[in-house]
C-alpha cells in the first residue's frame, strides 16, 4: 500500500492558507533536493563501489565534523531542540577581515586555510563557500565530506539549505559572528514559516574545539607624533556627529575603529594592528570592553582610566560585560547609533541588534569610517615616508634577485617572500607586514590573489613573476604590486603589461571635481585592458589605512560597486589594474595614491582634486613598449621615475646601499618622448663622428626597445 506523506495529509486537515503554503513549499523543496552537487572534485570520485576512506589529517577533520553533528543533536539552543543545520561564518565577533588563531573556526573544522570561506553543516552533508580565487586551494585542503561552492554565485547558502531541508527544520548560528544584515537576508530567503533560523547562545564549534584561546600580547599606545591628533579630540568629533544625528551614543564594533579612536594598537590579529574590544561612546561616558588584565600602565595612563568620573576618560569593563551593559543602559536612551554596512565593512552583528530595543536603533555607517579615512597632516607625511622606506626595501630585494637568478641560484616563491618580509622588518618604525606576501611565478601569476604555500611553492624560472606585498609601519601602511620577467618576454606579454601600465597612469594623471563617484573612475584603468578584449576579476582600488588595515572603507573603485561616497583631500587608496591569462601568466601593477586639493574650483563650485602617487618602486623596463604610450603618459612616467631617484635614491645612498642604488637608477632612466634617433640627428648633426657615437651610446642607455 502506498504511504501518504504527512505533510501532504496536513493540506486536508489544516486551515487552507497555511496548509497550502507548507504543501507548495514541500513540493518546491522536493524538486530542489540534491540539486546542487557543488564544484567537481577529482580526488573525491573513488572507483564505483568503493567507500571514501579518511586518513591522517582528513580523518581528524572528519572526527571534528562528526562531533559537531553530535552537538547539533544534543545541545543546540535555548529551547533544547536539535538543529538540522549549523552556520559557520568566516568572521569573528567584530567581522574582521583577518582572524586571530582562536577565531579561525572554518579552518579548524574544514582544514581550509584561505582568507575567504563560510561553511554550513547538516547531519548528512556539509558545504563550504569560497571565492573563485581560492577554489583550487580549498579542493586540495578540504576532505571529501565537503561540497565546494563559489561564493557570490548560485547556489547561495539559502538556496542550498532550501534544497537540503524540509519544512519546519531548524538552522542555527552564533549571532555574535554574523552581521545583522546577513542574518536578516538569510532569514527572509529561508521563507519564514518554512525553515526556521534560530540564534545559538554558545558557539558549537568552540564546544568541539574546547578551551583554546591563546594569551595575546598587551596593546600599546600609538604616539601622537604618528597619529597627529589626541584620542580626546577624535572622540569630541565623534560626539559632535552623534549630536547631529540626535543620538545618545553608539557602539563601536570594528577593531580598526576602536584602535583609531583611542590611539592604541595591538597584535591580537595577524597583519592588522588591533586588539579585541568594543567601545561604547555616549555624551557622558566612554566604556572600553576588553581583557583588562593585559592593559599596561602606559595604556591605562594614556586613556586616563584611573579614577574616571567624567566624559573625557575611559572606564574599563571586561570584554563580555558589553551585553549586560547594552541591556541595562539602553533603558535610558532614546536613539542609539548602531554601525550599518558600508563598502568593506559589514556593520554590527545580529547579537548587537538583538541586545537593544529595536525602536531606539539608528542604523547608519559608522562616522568613524569617514573621520579615519581623511588623514591629517601628520598622517599624510607619515604615509609618504612609509612608502619611501618601502621603496628602499623593494629596491634592495629586487636588485639582488636579478643578479642571483642570473648566477644560477635556486630561488623559490616562499624564499623570495621571506626576503621581502625581512627587508621591510629592518626599516625604521617597522611593525611587520600588512598581509601575507604573495610571490607568484610563471603560471601561478595567472591566479588572482595567489599566495604560495608549502604545497604550491615553485622555483623561479625565466617567466613572469608577480609580487604583491605591503608593510605596517608606525607612520603608515603600504601596499605595492610589481610584475617582473626573469627572461625575455614575448611581444604579447609586453603589450599586455603596457596596457596595464597605461591604465594605471591614466588614473594617476586624473584631475576631477570632488563630487565624482569612485566607481566612475574604473573605466579609466580598465579601458586599455578592455581594448584588448580582456578584464581582471578584482576591483581597481580600495582605501588604505594609516598603521591600520590595508583595505578600508569608504573608497572602492569598481564599476560594479554602487555607492554614493566621494573622494576627499587626504584619502589614500590603491590603484591596481591587472591582466590574467589562464594557465599562462598574470600581470598586476599597484600604487597607492593620495588625494590632493589642486586649489582650483570647478564651474559648478566643487573643488578640483587630483592624485599623487606615494608608492615609489620602479616598473619593469623590458616589459614596456614605449610606442604604445602617449606623450603625456611618457611625461608622467619620467616624472614618476624622477621622484623615485630623488626620494628613494637619496635614502639608498644615505644607507650606503649602492648596488640597489645603481639598479634603481638603471630602472628609472629617462624615456624619450619622441623618436630618439631623429632627435639626435637634428640636435647633434654638427658634432664630429666620435662625438655623435658617444651621444648615440648615451641615448641607447636611456631608450626603450
């Protein structure tokens, strides 16, 4: 006898609208079941009839997955009902771009070490989403219990859950780790009344992991001689913004914003000088929620924490006390600003929103973002000085690289990355690197955002070499990308490189009114690459912090970005066009630009702004076809090279690094703006044959091709 599904029977015995909705959802889910197999994984296709066997680290990961599923069944929520799915986001409580070791839950559970990833675990399946750039890495690192999907493409997490779950099933997640907007969007996509999204008070991955939070280093004061402004002045400006919004206060959740506001830096997270903390700002009080036991006397004195009884000192609280205080203090507030999403910032977590009465919340982009992005005079000078030091470090490494390679030394991607990191470390005021140094040789350069690992580490050969790196200094943050060739480039490679360089130059040369949107500039940089019927899969530019995150809001140059924020004098951002030929080679050139005020006014009243390159590292001369550049573009290149010789050259001589100095001088020699041979004949025709020969030799030295 055929069995009738109970949900089908409910259609006849329940109120018609509800039963119909559930019945239709059931039909939809049944059709979608097993609809998404994920990215095909070669190592996960055992011969027919064979069972996948997990050994070594794969077996350890499998046990962790099984233990998590046990926790989902046993102790999932405050209602003590089991979970059918569990969300494992790639964020910490502050939605940070990089994570401290204790917050790398996706890596702990899946084995995936990439920087972009989020996972979903069900009782019979599990899935991981990552950027297309990291798919090959994920396929290598993640065992076959996991399906892989491209982030930003179909299926989304909601699509996958709808295909795998039946109505009335429950999806849980730690709301401290999930941005509010992402939580609400997922809740809506899961069709309320069909699949339930429930908050979990205790992170289930942490239960599997156990007590594992390592001790972190003490934060330190960021001196005013680098910051350019006292923390009290910054807080006063923020309070003025809160008054303009008619708000009683705000919660600062971004770690980079807390560090900026208080002029305090830390080392809790790799590459970003921050410490774990929330900051609650009202007109009467400042509350800092952190691990108070590690605050040094100098930091406490700096923040005036001793006997704090007024609005211009900081009251210390333990990290987890923020939840109690939000519930208690919010009873006295009429309007409270909670950070919303903006460009690279996701805004506050769902837990922050849930801890406040919804009727008092004003969700807006944090005012600190705009305050921080516009560097003061001290920060601007520091950023310029940091890039001079960066230019010194890069010239020193690259000058040795060519000589060593020609001498037959074995150089690998990782060994070169270590050399670059060391060259930065020995510079004045160095605080390490701003992100993992990427050295991509040969075909690896065709992979955007490739970073070498022990498994992928390749030896350098006579091929393209892409280097993407950056440093943290107390006076600034740097990022630079250069593409070299350790052999003889092809005509195609020279043309591709020159097109990328032209795009970079056109953006750098621009003068524009200050109401121009950043997205509208993207075509300038992409135009030459588009002209060759190609494109690159990343943005052209993003904001750069000052001894802070290497990528910060509100600037994003991408024609797909929809934003209303404009440039202001004192902003710093990257200019990084590229070209990638799959399985062959890749090219990326990146400078950091400073937005400067020209002092001129547009006919409509807006200011005319311009850009100034602060990155000072030579380009690869053998990859530039001078005939493809216009005269203004060649003039720009000559001016840029002259600045490298002036600022980096003088520093190299002062440090007695003469090998690097002569290498730099050769790479930045003058480029003729017209036909050099014709110029020589017309100008020096009256000279003797011997003198003409000398002039020709000199011209040859300074001429491309």
